[in-house]
């Protein structure tokens, strides 16, 4: 490799780190609501805490099973905006933004209705009665947070697509502080309020997400930086075509997330049939998994933006370079997080719950989880860099195959017929993610080297980034 190419890799690694870090923090914040809720209710006394921990984990998994479709849809905004920016089309950036905002209300409303219907038919999941009652009360409240959540994501991804990632990070941190404060008041009954337990935790999450959505849109509309990209907000703009673009690119990604989260939810159903303690333990590991996944998701979003920008200037060498950097960065992050789990895993689990039957199940899962998170990180980045190439349909089929044809059936067989219980369920899930990671990353390199990648347009060559 020439000195010039080494320099380009080094420069782009630094750029990717600067772009990824705020996105990672914002992504972590989006799931920290569920993690904080799970930890704070899990530390309630005795059986109440264990039941609430199991219910919160189950309900949050179900919530994100539905919400992840919207997360995937609005994730498409960032690479579309990045591509438009790379093509020097500022007006199109603004129209994508307006189209995304309008769509967020519709998508959020549909998801709210779906979650409320699920609450009505919650009995089909065959969970323990004490868990089901708590989970339904919590889910009914956080269902109404989907509209502000989708709106926030639409605005956030517009900002991220312009490589302006810090506002969402700061607002997410503010939202987390609000969530913790209201959890402290409403769960435990402080400052004169009555303790509401898990239901109060749901109210705190709803309040925080509404505040975040308001802060994000106010910032974008008032900031001088964004004015150059925003046409007159009061004028009539033809946004339908851009809403369709977002949906065309984002919906398959959303369905991919849905099938992945569906596999997680399937594992929760399998484990929940064993015992409340087993479900609580599995939910602790899933909560940790959600945290580490968001590290990978931050790199995935940054990779989608970087690859999308390279597509905008039609530079094949840069596309390949950004993909390799994304993969290398996520591997490094997952290895570091694995090391931290090996050193502090027991202490982390103790943060959630200290009941003996929960700990006896959760601790052995850590060794499986270390392999799981490497596979999960690689497949997450594979999804992102393929989205940057506007390739979403085949990856969705790969996800269905990996999670539902391989992972979930294997989880059920190992758990039920090989008597491996919770460990068997997580082994099956890890295998499914590993297959997905191999398929997605392989597809990226095949597509990136194809002659028709540039849609029959002559690549733009620059002195800095040669083909």
C-alpha cells in the first residue's frame, strides 16, 4: 500500500471517529431509556423488583420490535441527505427533511395503534400473570412515545446526514437526565408523589421523548447552519417524491430490523415460558446487548453516511475504503467491550438485580454473549454500509434467512430439546447473527467492486482520492 493510500486511510479513520462518536452517544441515549427503566425498576425491593425487571425487559423488547420499523425508515434520511450534499444539491437536502418530518407523524401514529392493539391481545404471549399485568400497563404508556420518537429521529438523521451530529447527542443527554429525574420521582414516590412503580417509569420515558423532539426541531429551525439547506418552511414544496424515496430505501431496512428484533422477541417468549427468574436474567443480557449494539449502530450510521457521500461523488476507491474502515472500527469496539465484560460483567449484572435465581442464570450467559456481540456488531455495520449503496432489498432477505430460518428455530431446538434452557436460546441467536454478518459484509465487497455500481455514470476522479 502506497504512502498516499495510508494517509487517506488514516485521514478517513479520524473522520469516521469524529462522525461516529456523537452518533454513538445519541444511539446509546435512544436505548438508554429502556435500560434505565429496567435498572431502576429492577432495584425495587424483593419479588416486586424481579417481576418489574422481567416485565420491563419484555415490554421494551416488544416496543422496539414495532418501533424498529420506523427507526429503519428514518435511518434512510441520513445517507440520502449525505448523497444530496455530496452532489452539491442543498435544495434537495431540505426537501428530504420536510418529507421525513411529515412522514414521522404518520409512521408514529400507526406504531402507536399497533402497540395498543398488542396490549389488548397480550395473553397470546403466554407469560406469567404477574409479568403480563405489569408489562401491559407499562407498554400502554410508552406506546404514545412513538410519535415524538419518530419525529426526533427524522430531524436527527437530517442533521447527521449533513455531518452535524453534536446537536442530537446533546439533546439525547438532556433527555436521559429528564428520564432519570422523573423515574426517581414516579417509580419510588419522591417529592410528594406516590410511587407508581413500572407505570411511573413509562410516564417518565414519555415526557423525556416529547421534550427531546421539541428541542431537536427548535434547534434545527433556529440554527444558522441549517438555513442554507432549508427552503421557506411556509411555502408549498413537492415533498411526496422524497417521502417515497425515504420509504423505498428505509422500509426494507426497517423490516430487516423488525426480523432481527423479532428473533430477540422470540427468544424472550421461549425464555419467559421457563420462569420469571430466567426471563429477568435473559432481559439483563438483552439490555447489555442493546447497549453494545448501539455502539455498532453508531458506526453503522456513520458508515452509511460516509459511503453515501462517496456515492454522491462517484468514487469507488473511497466507497471501499469507508466500508473497510467501518468494519475495522466496529470489530475494535466489540473487542474492547468484550474485554470490559470479562472484567466487570458480574458487577454490571448486579446493577440490575441481586436475586440469586436471576444471577445463577445471567452469569453463565456472559461467555456466550462475548461471541454474540462481535457477530451483532459486524452485521449492524454490514446493514449500514449496504444502505449507503442504496442496497436494502437483498439484505432484508438475508436477515429473514439468518434470523428466522436459522437463528430462532435453532434457539428453540437447543432450549427445548437439548435441555440447554436460556443458554441454548442465546447460542441459537448468536449463530443466526454470525451468518447474517458473513452474508452482509461479503455482499458489500461484491457490490462495491461491480462495474455497474456507479449506475453507468463516469466516476469523478480527484487528486486526493484516486481510483
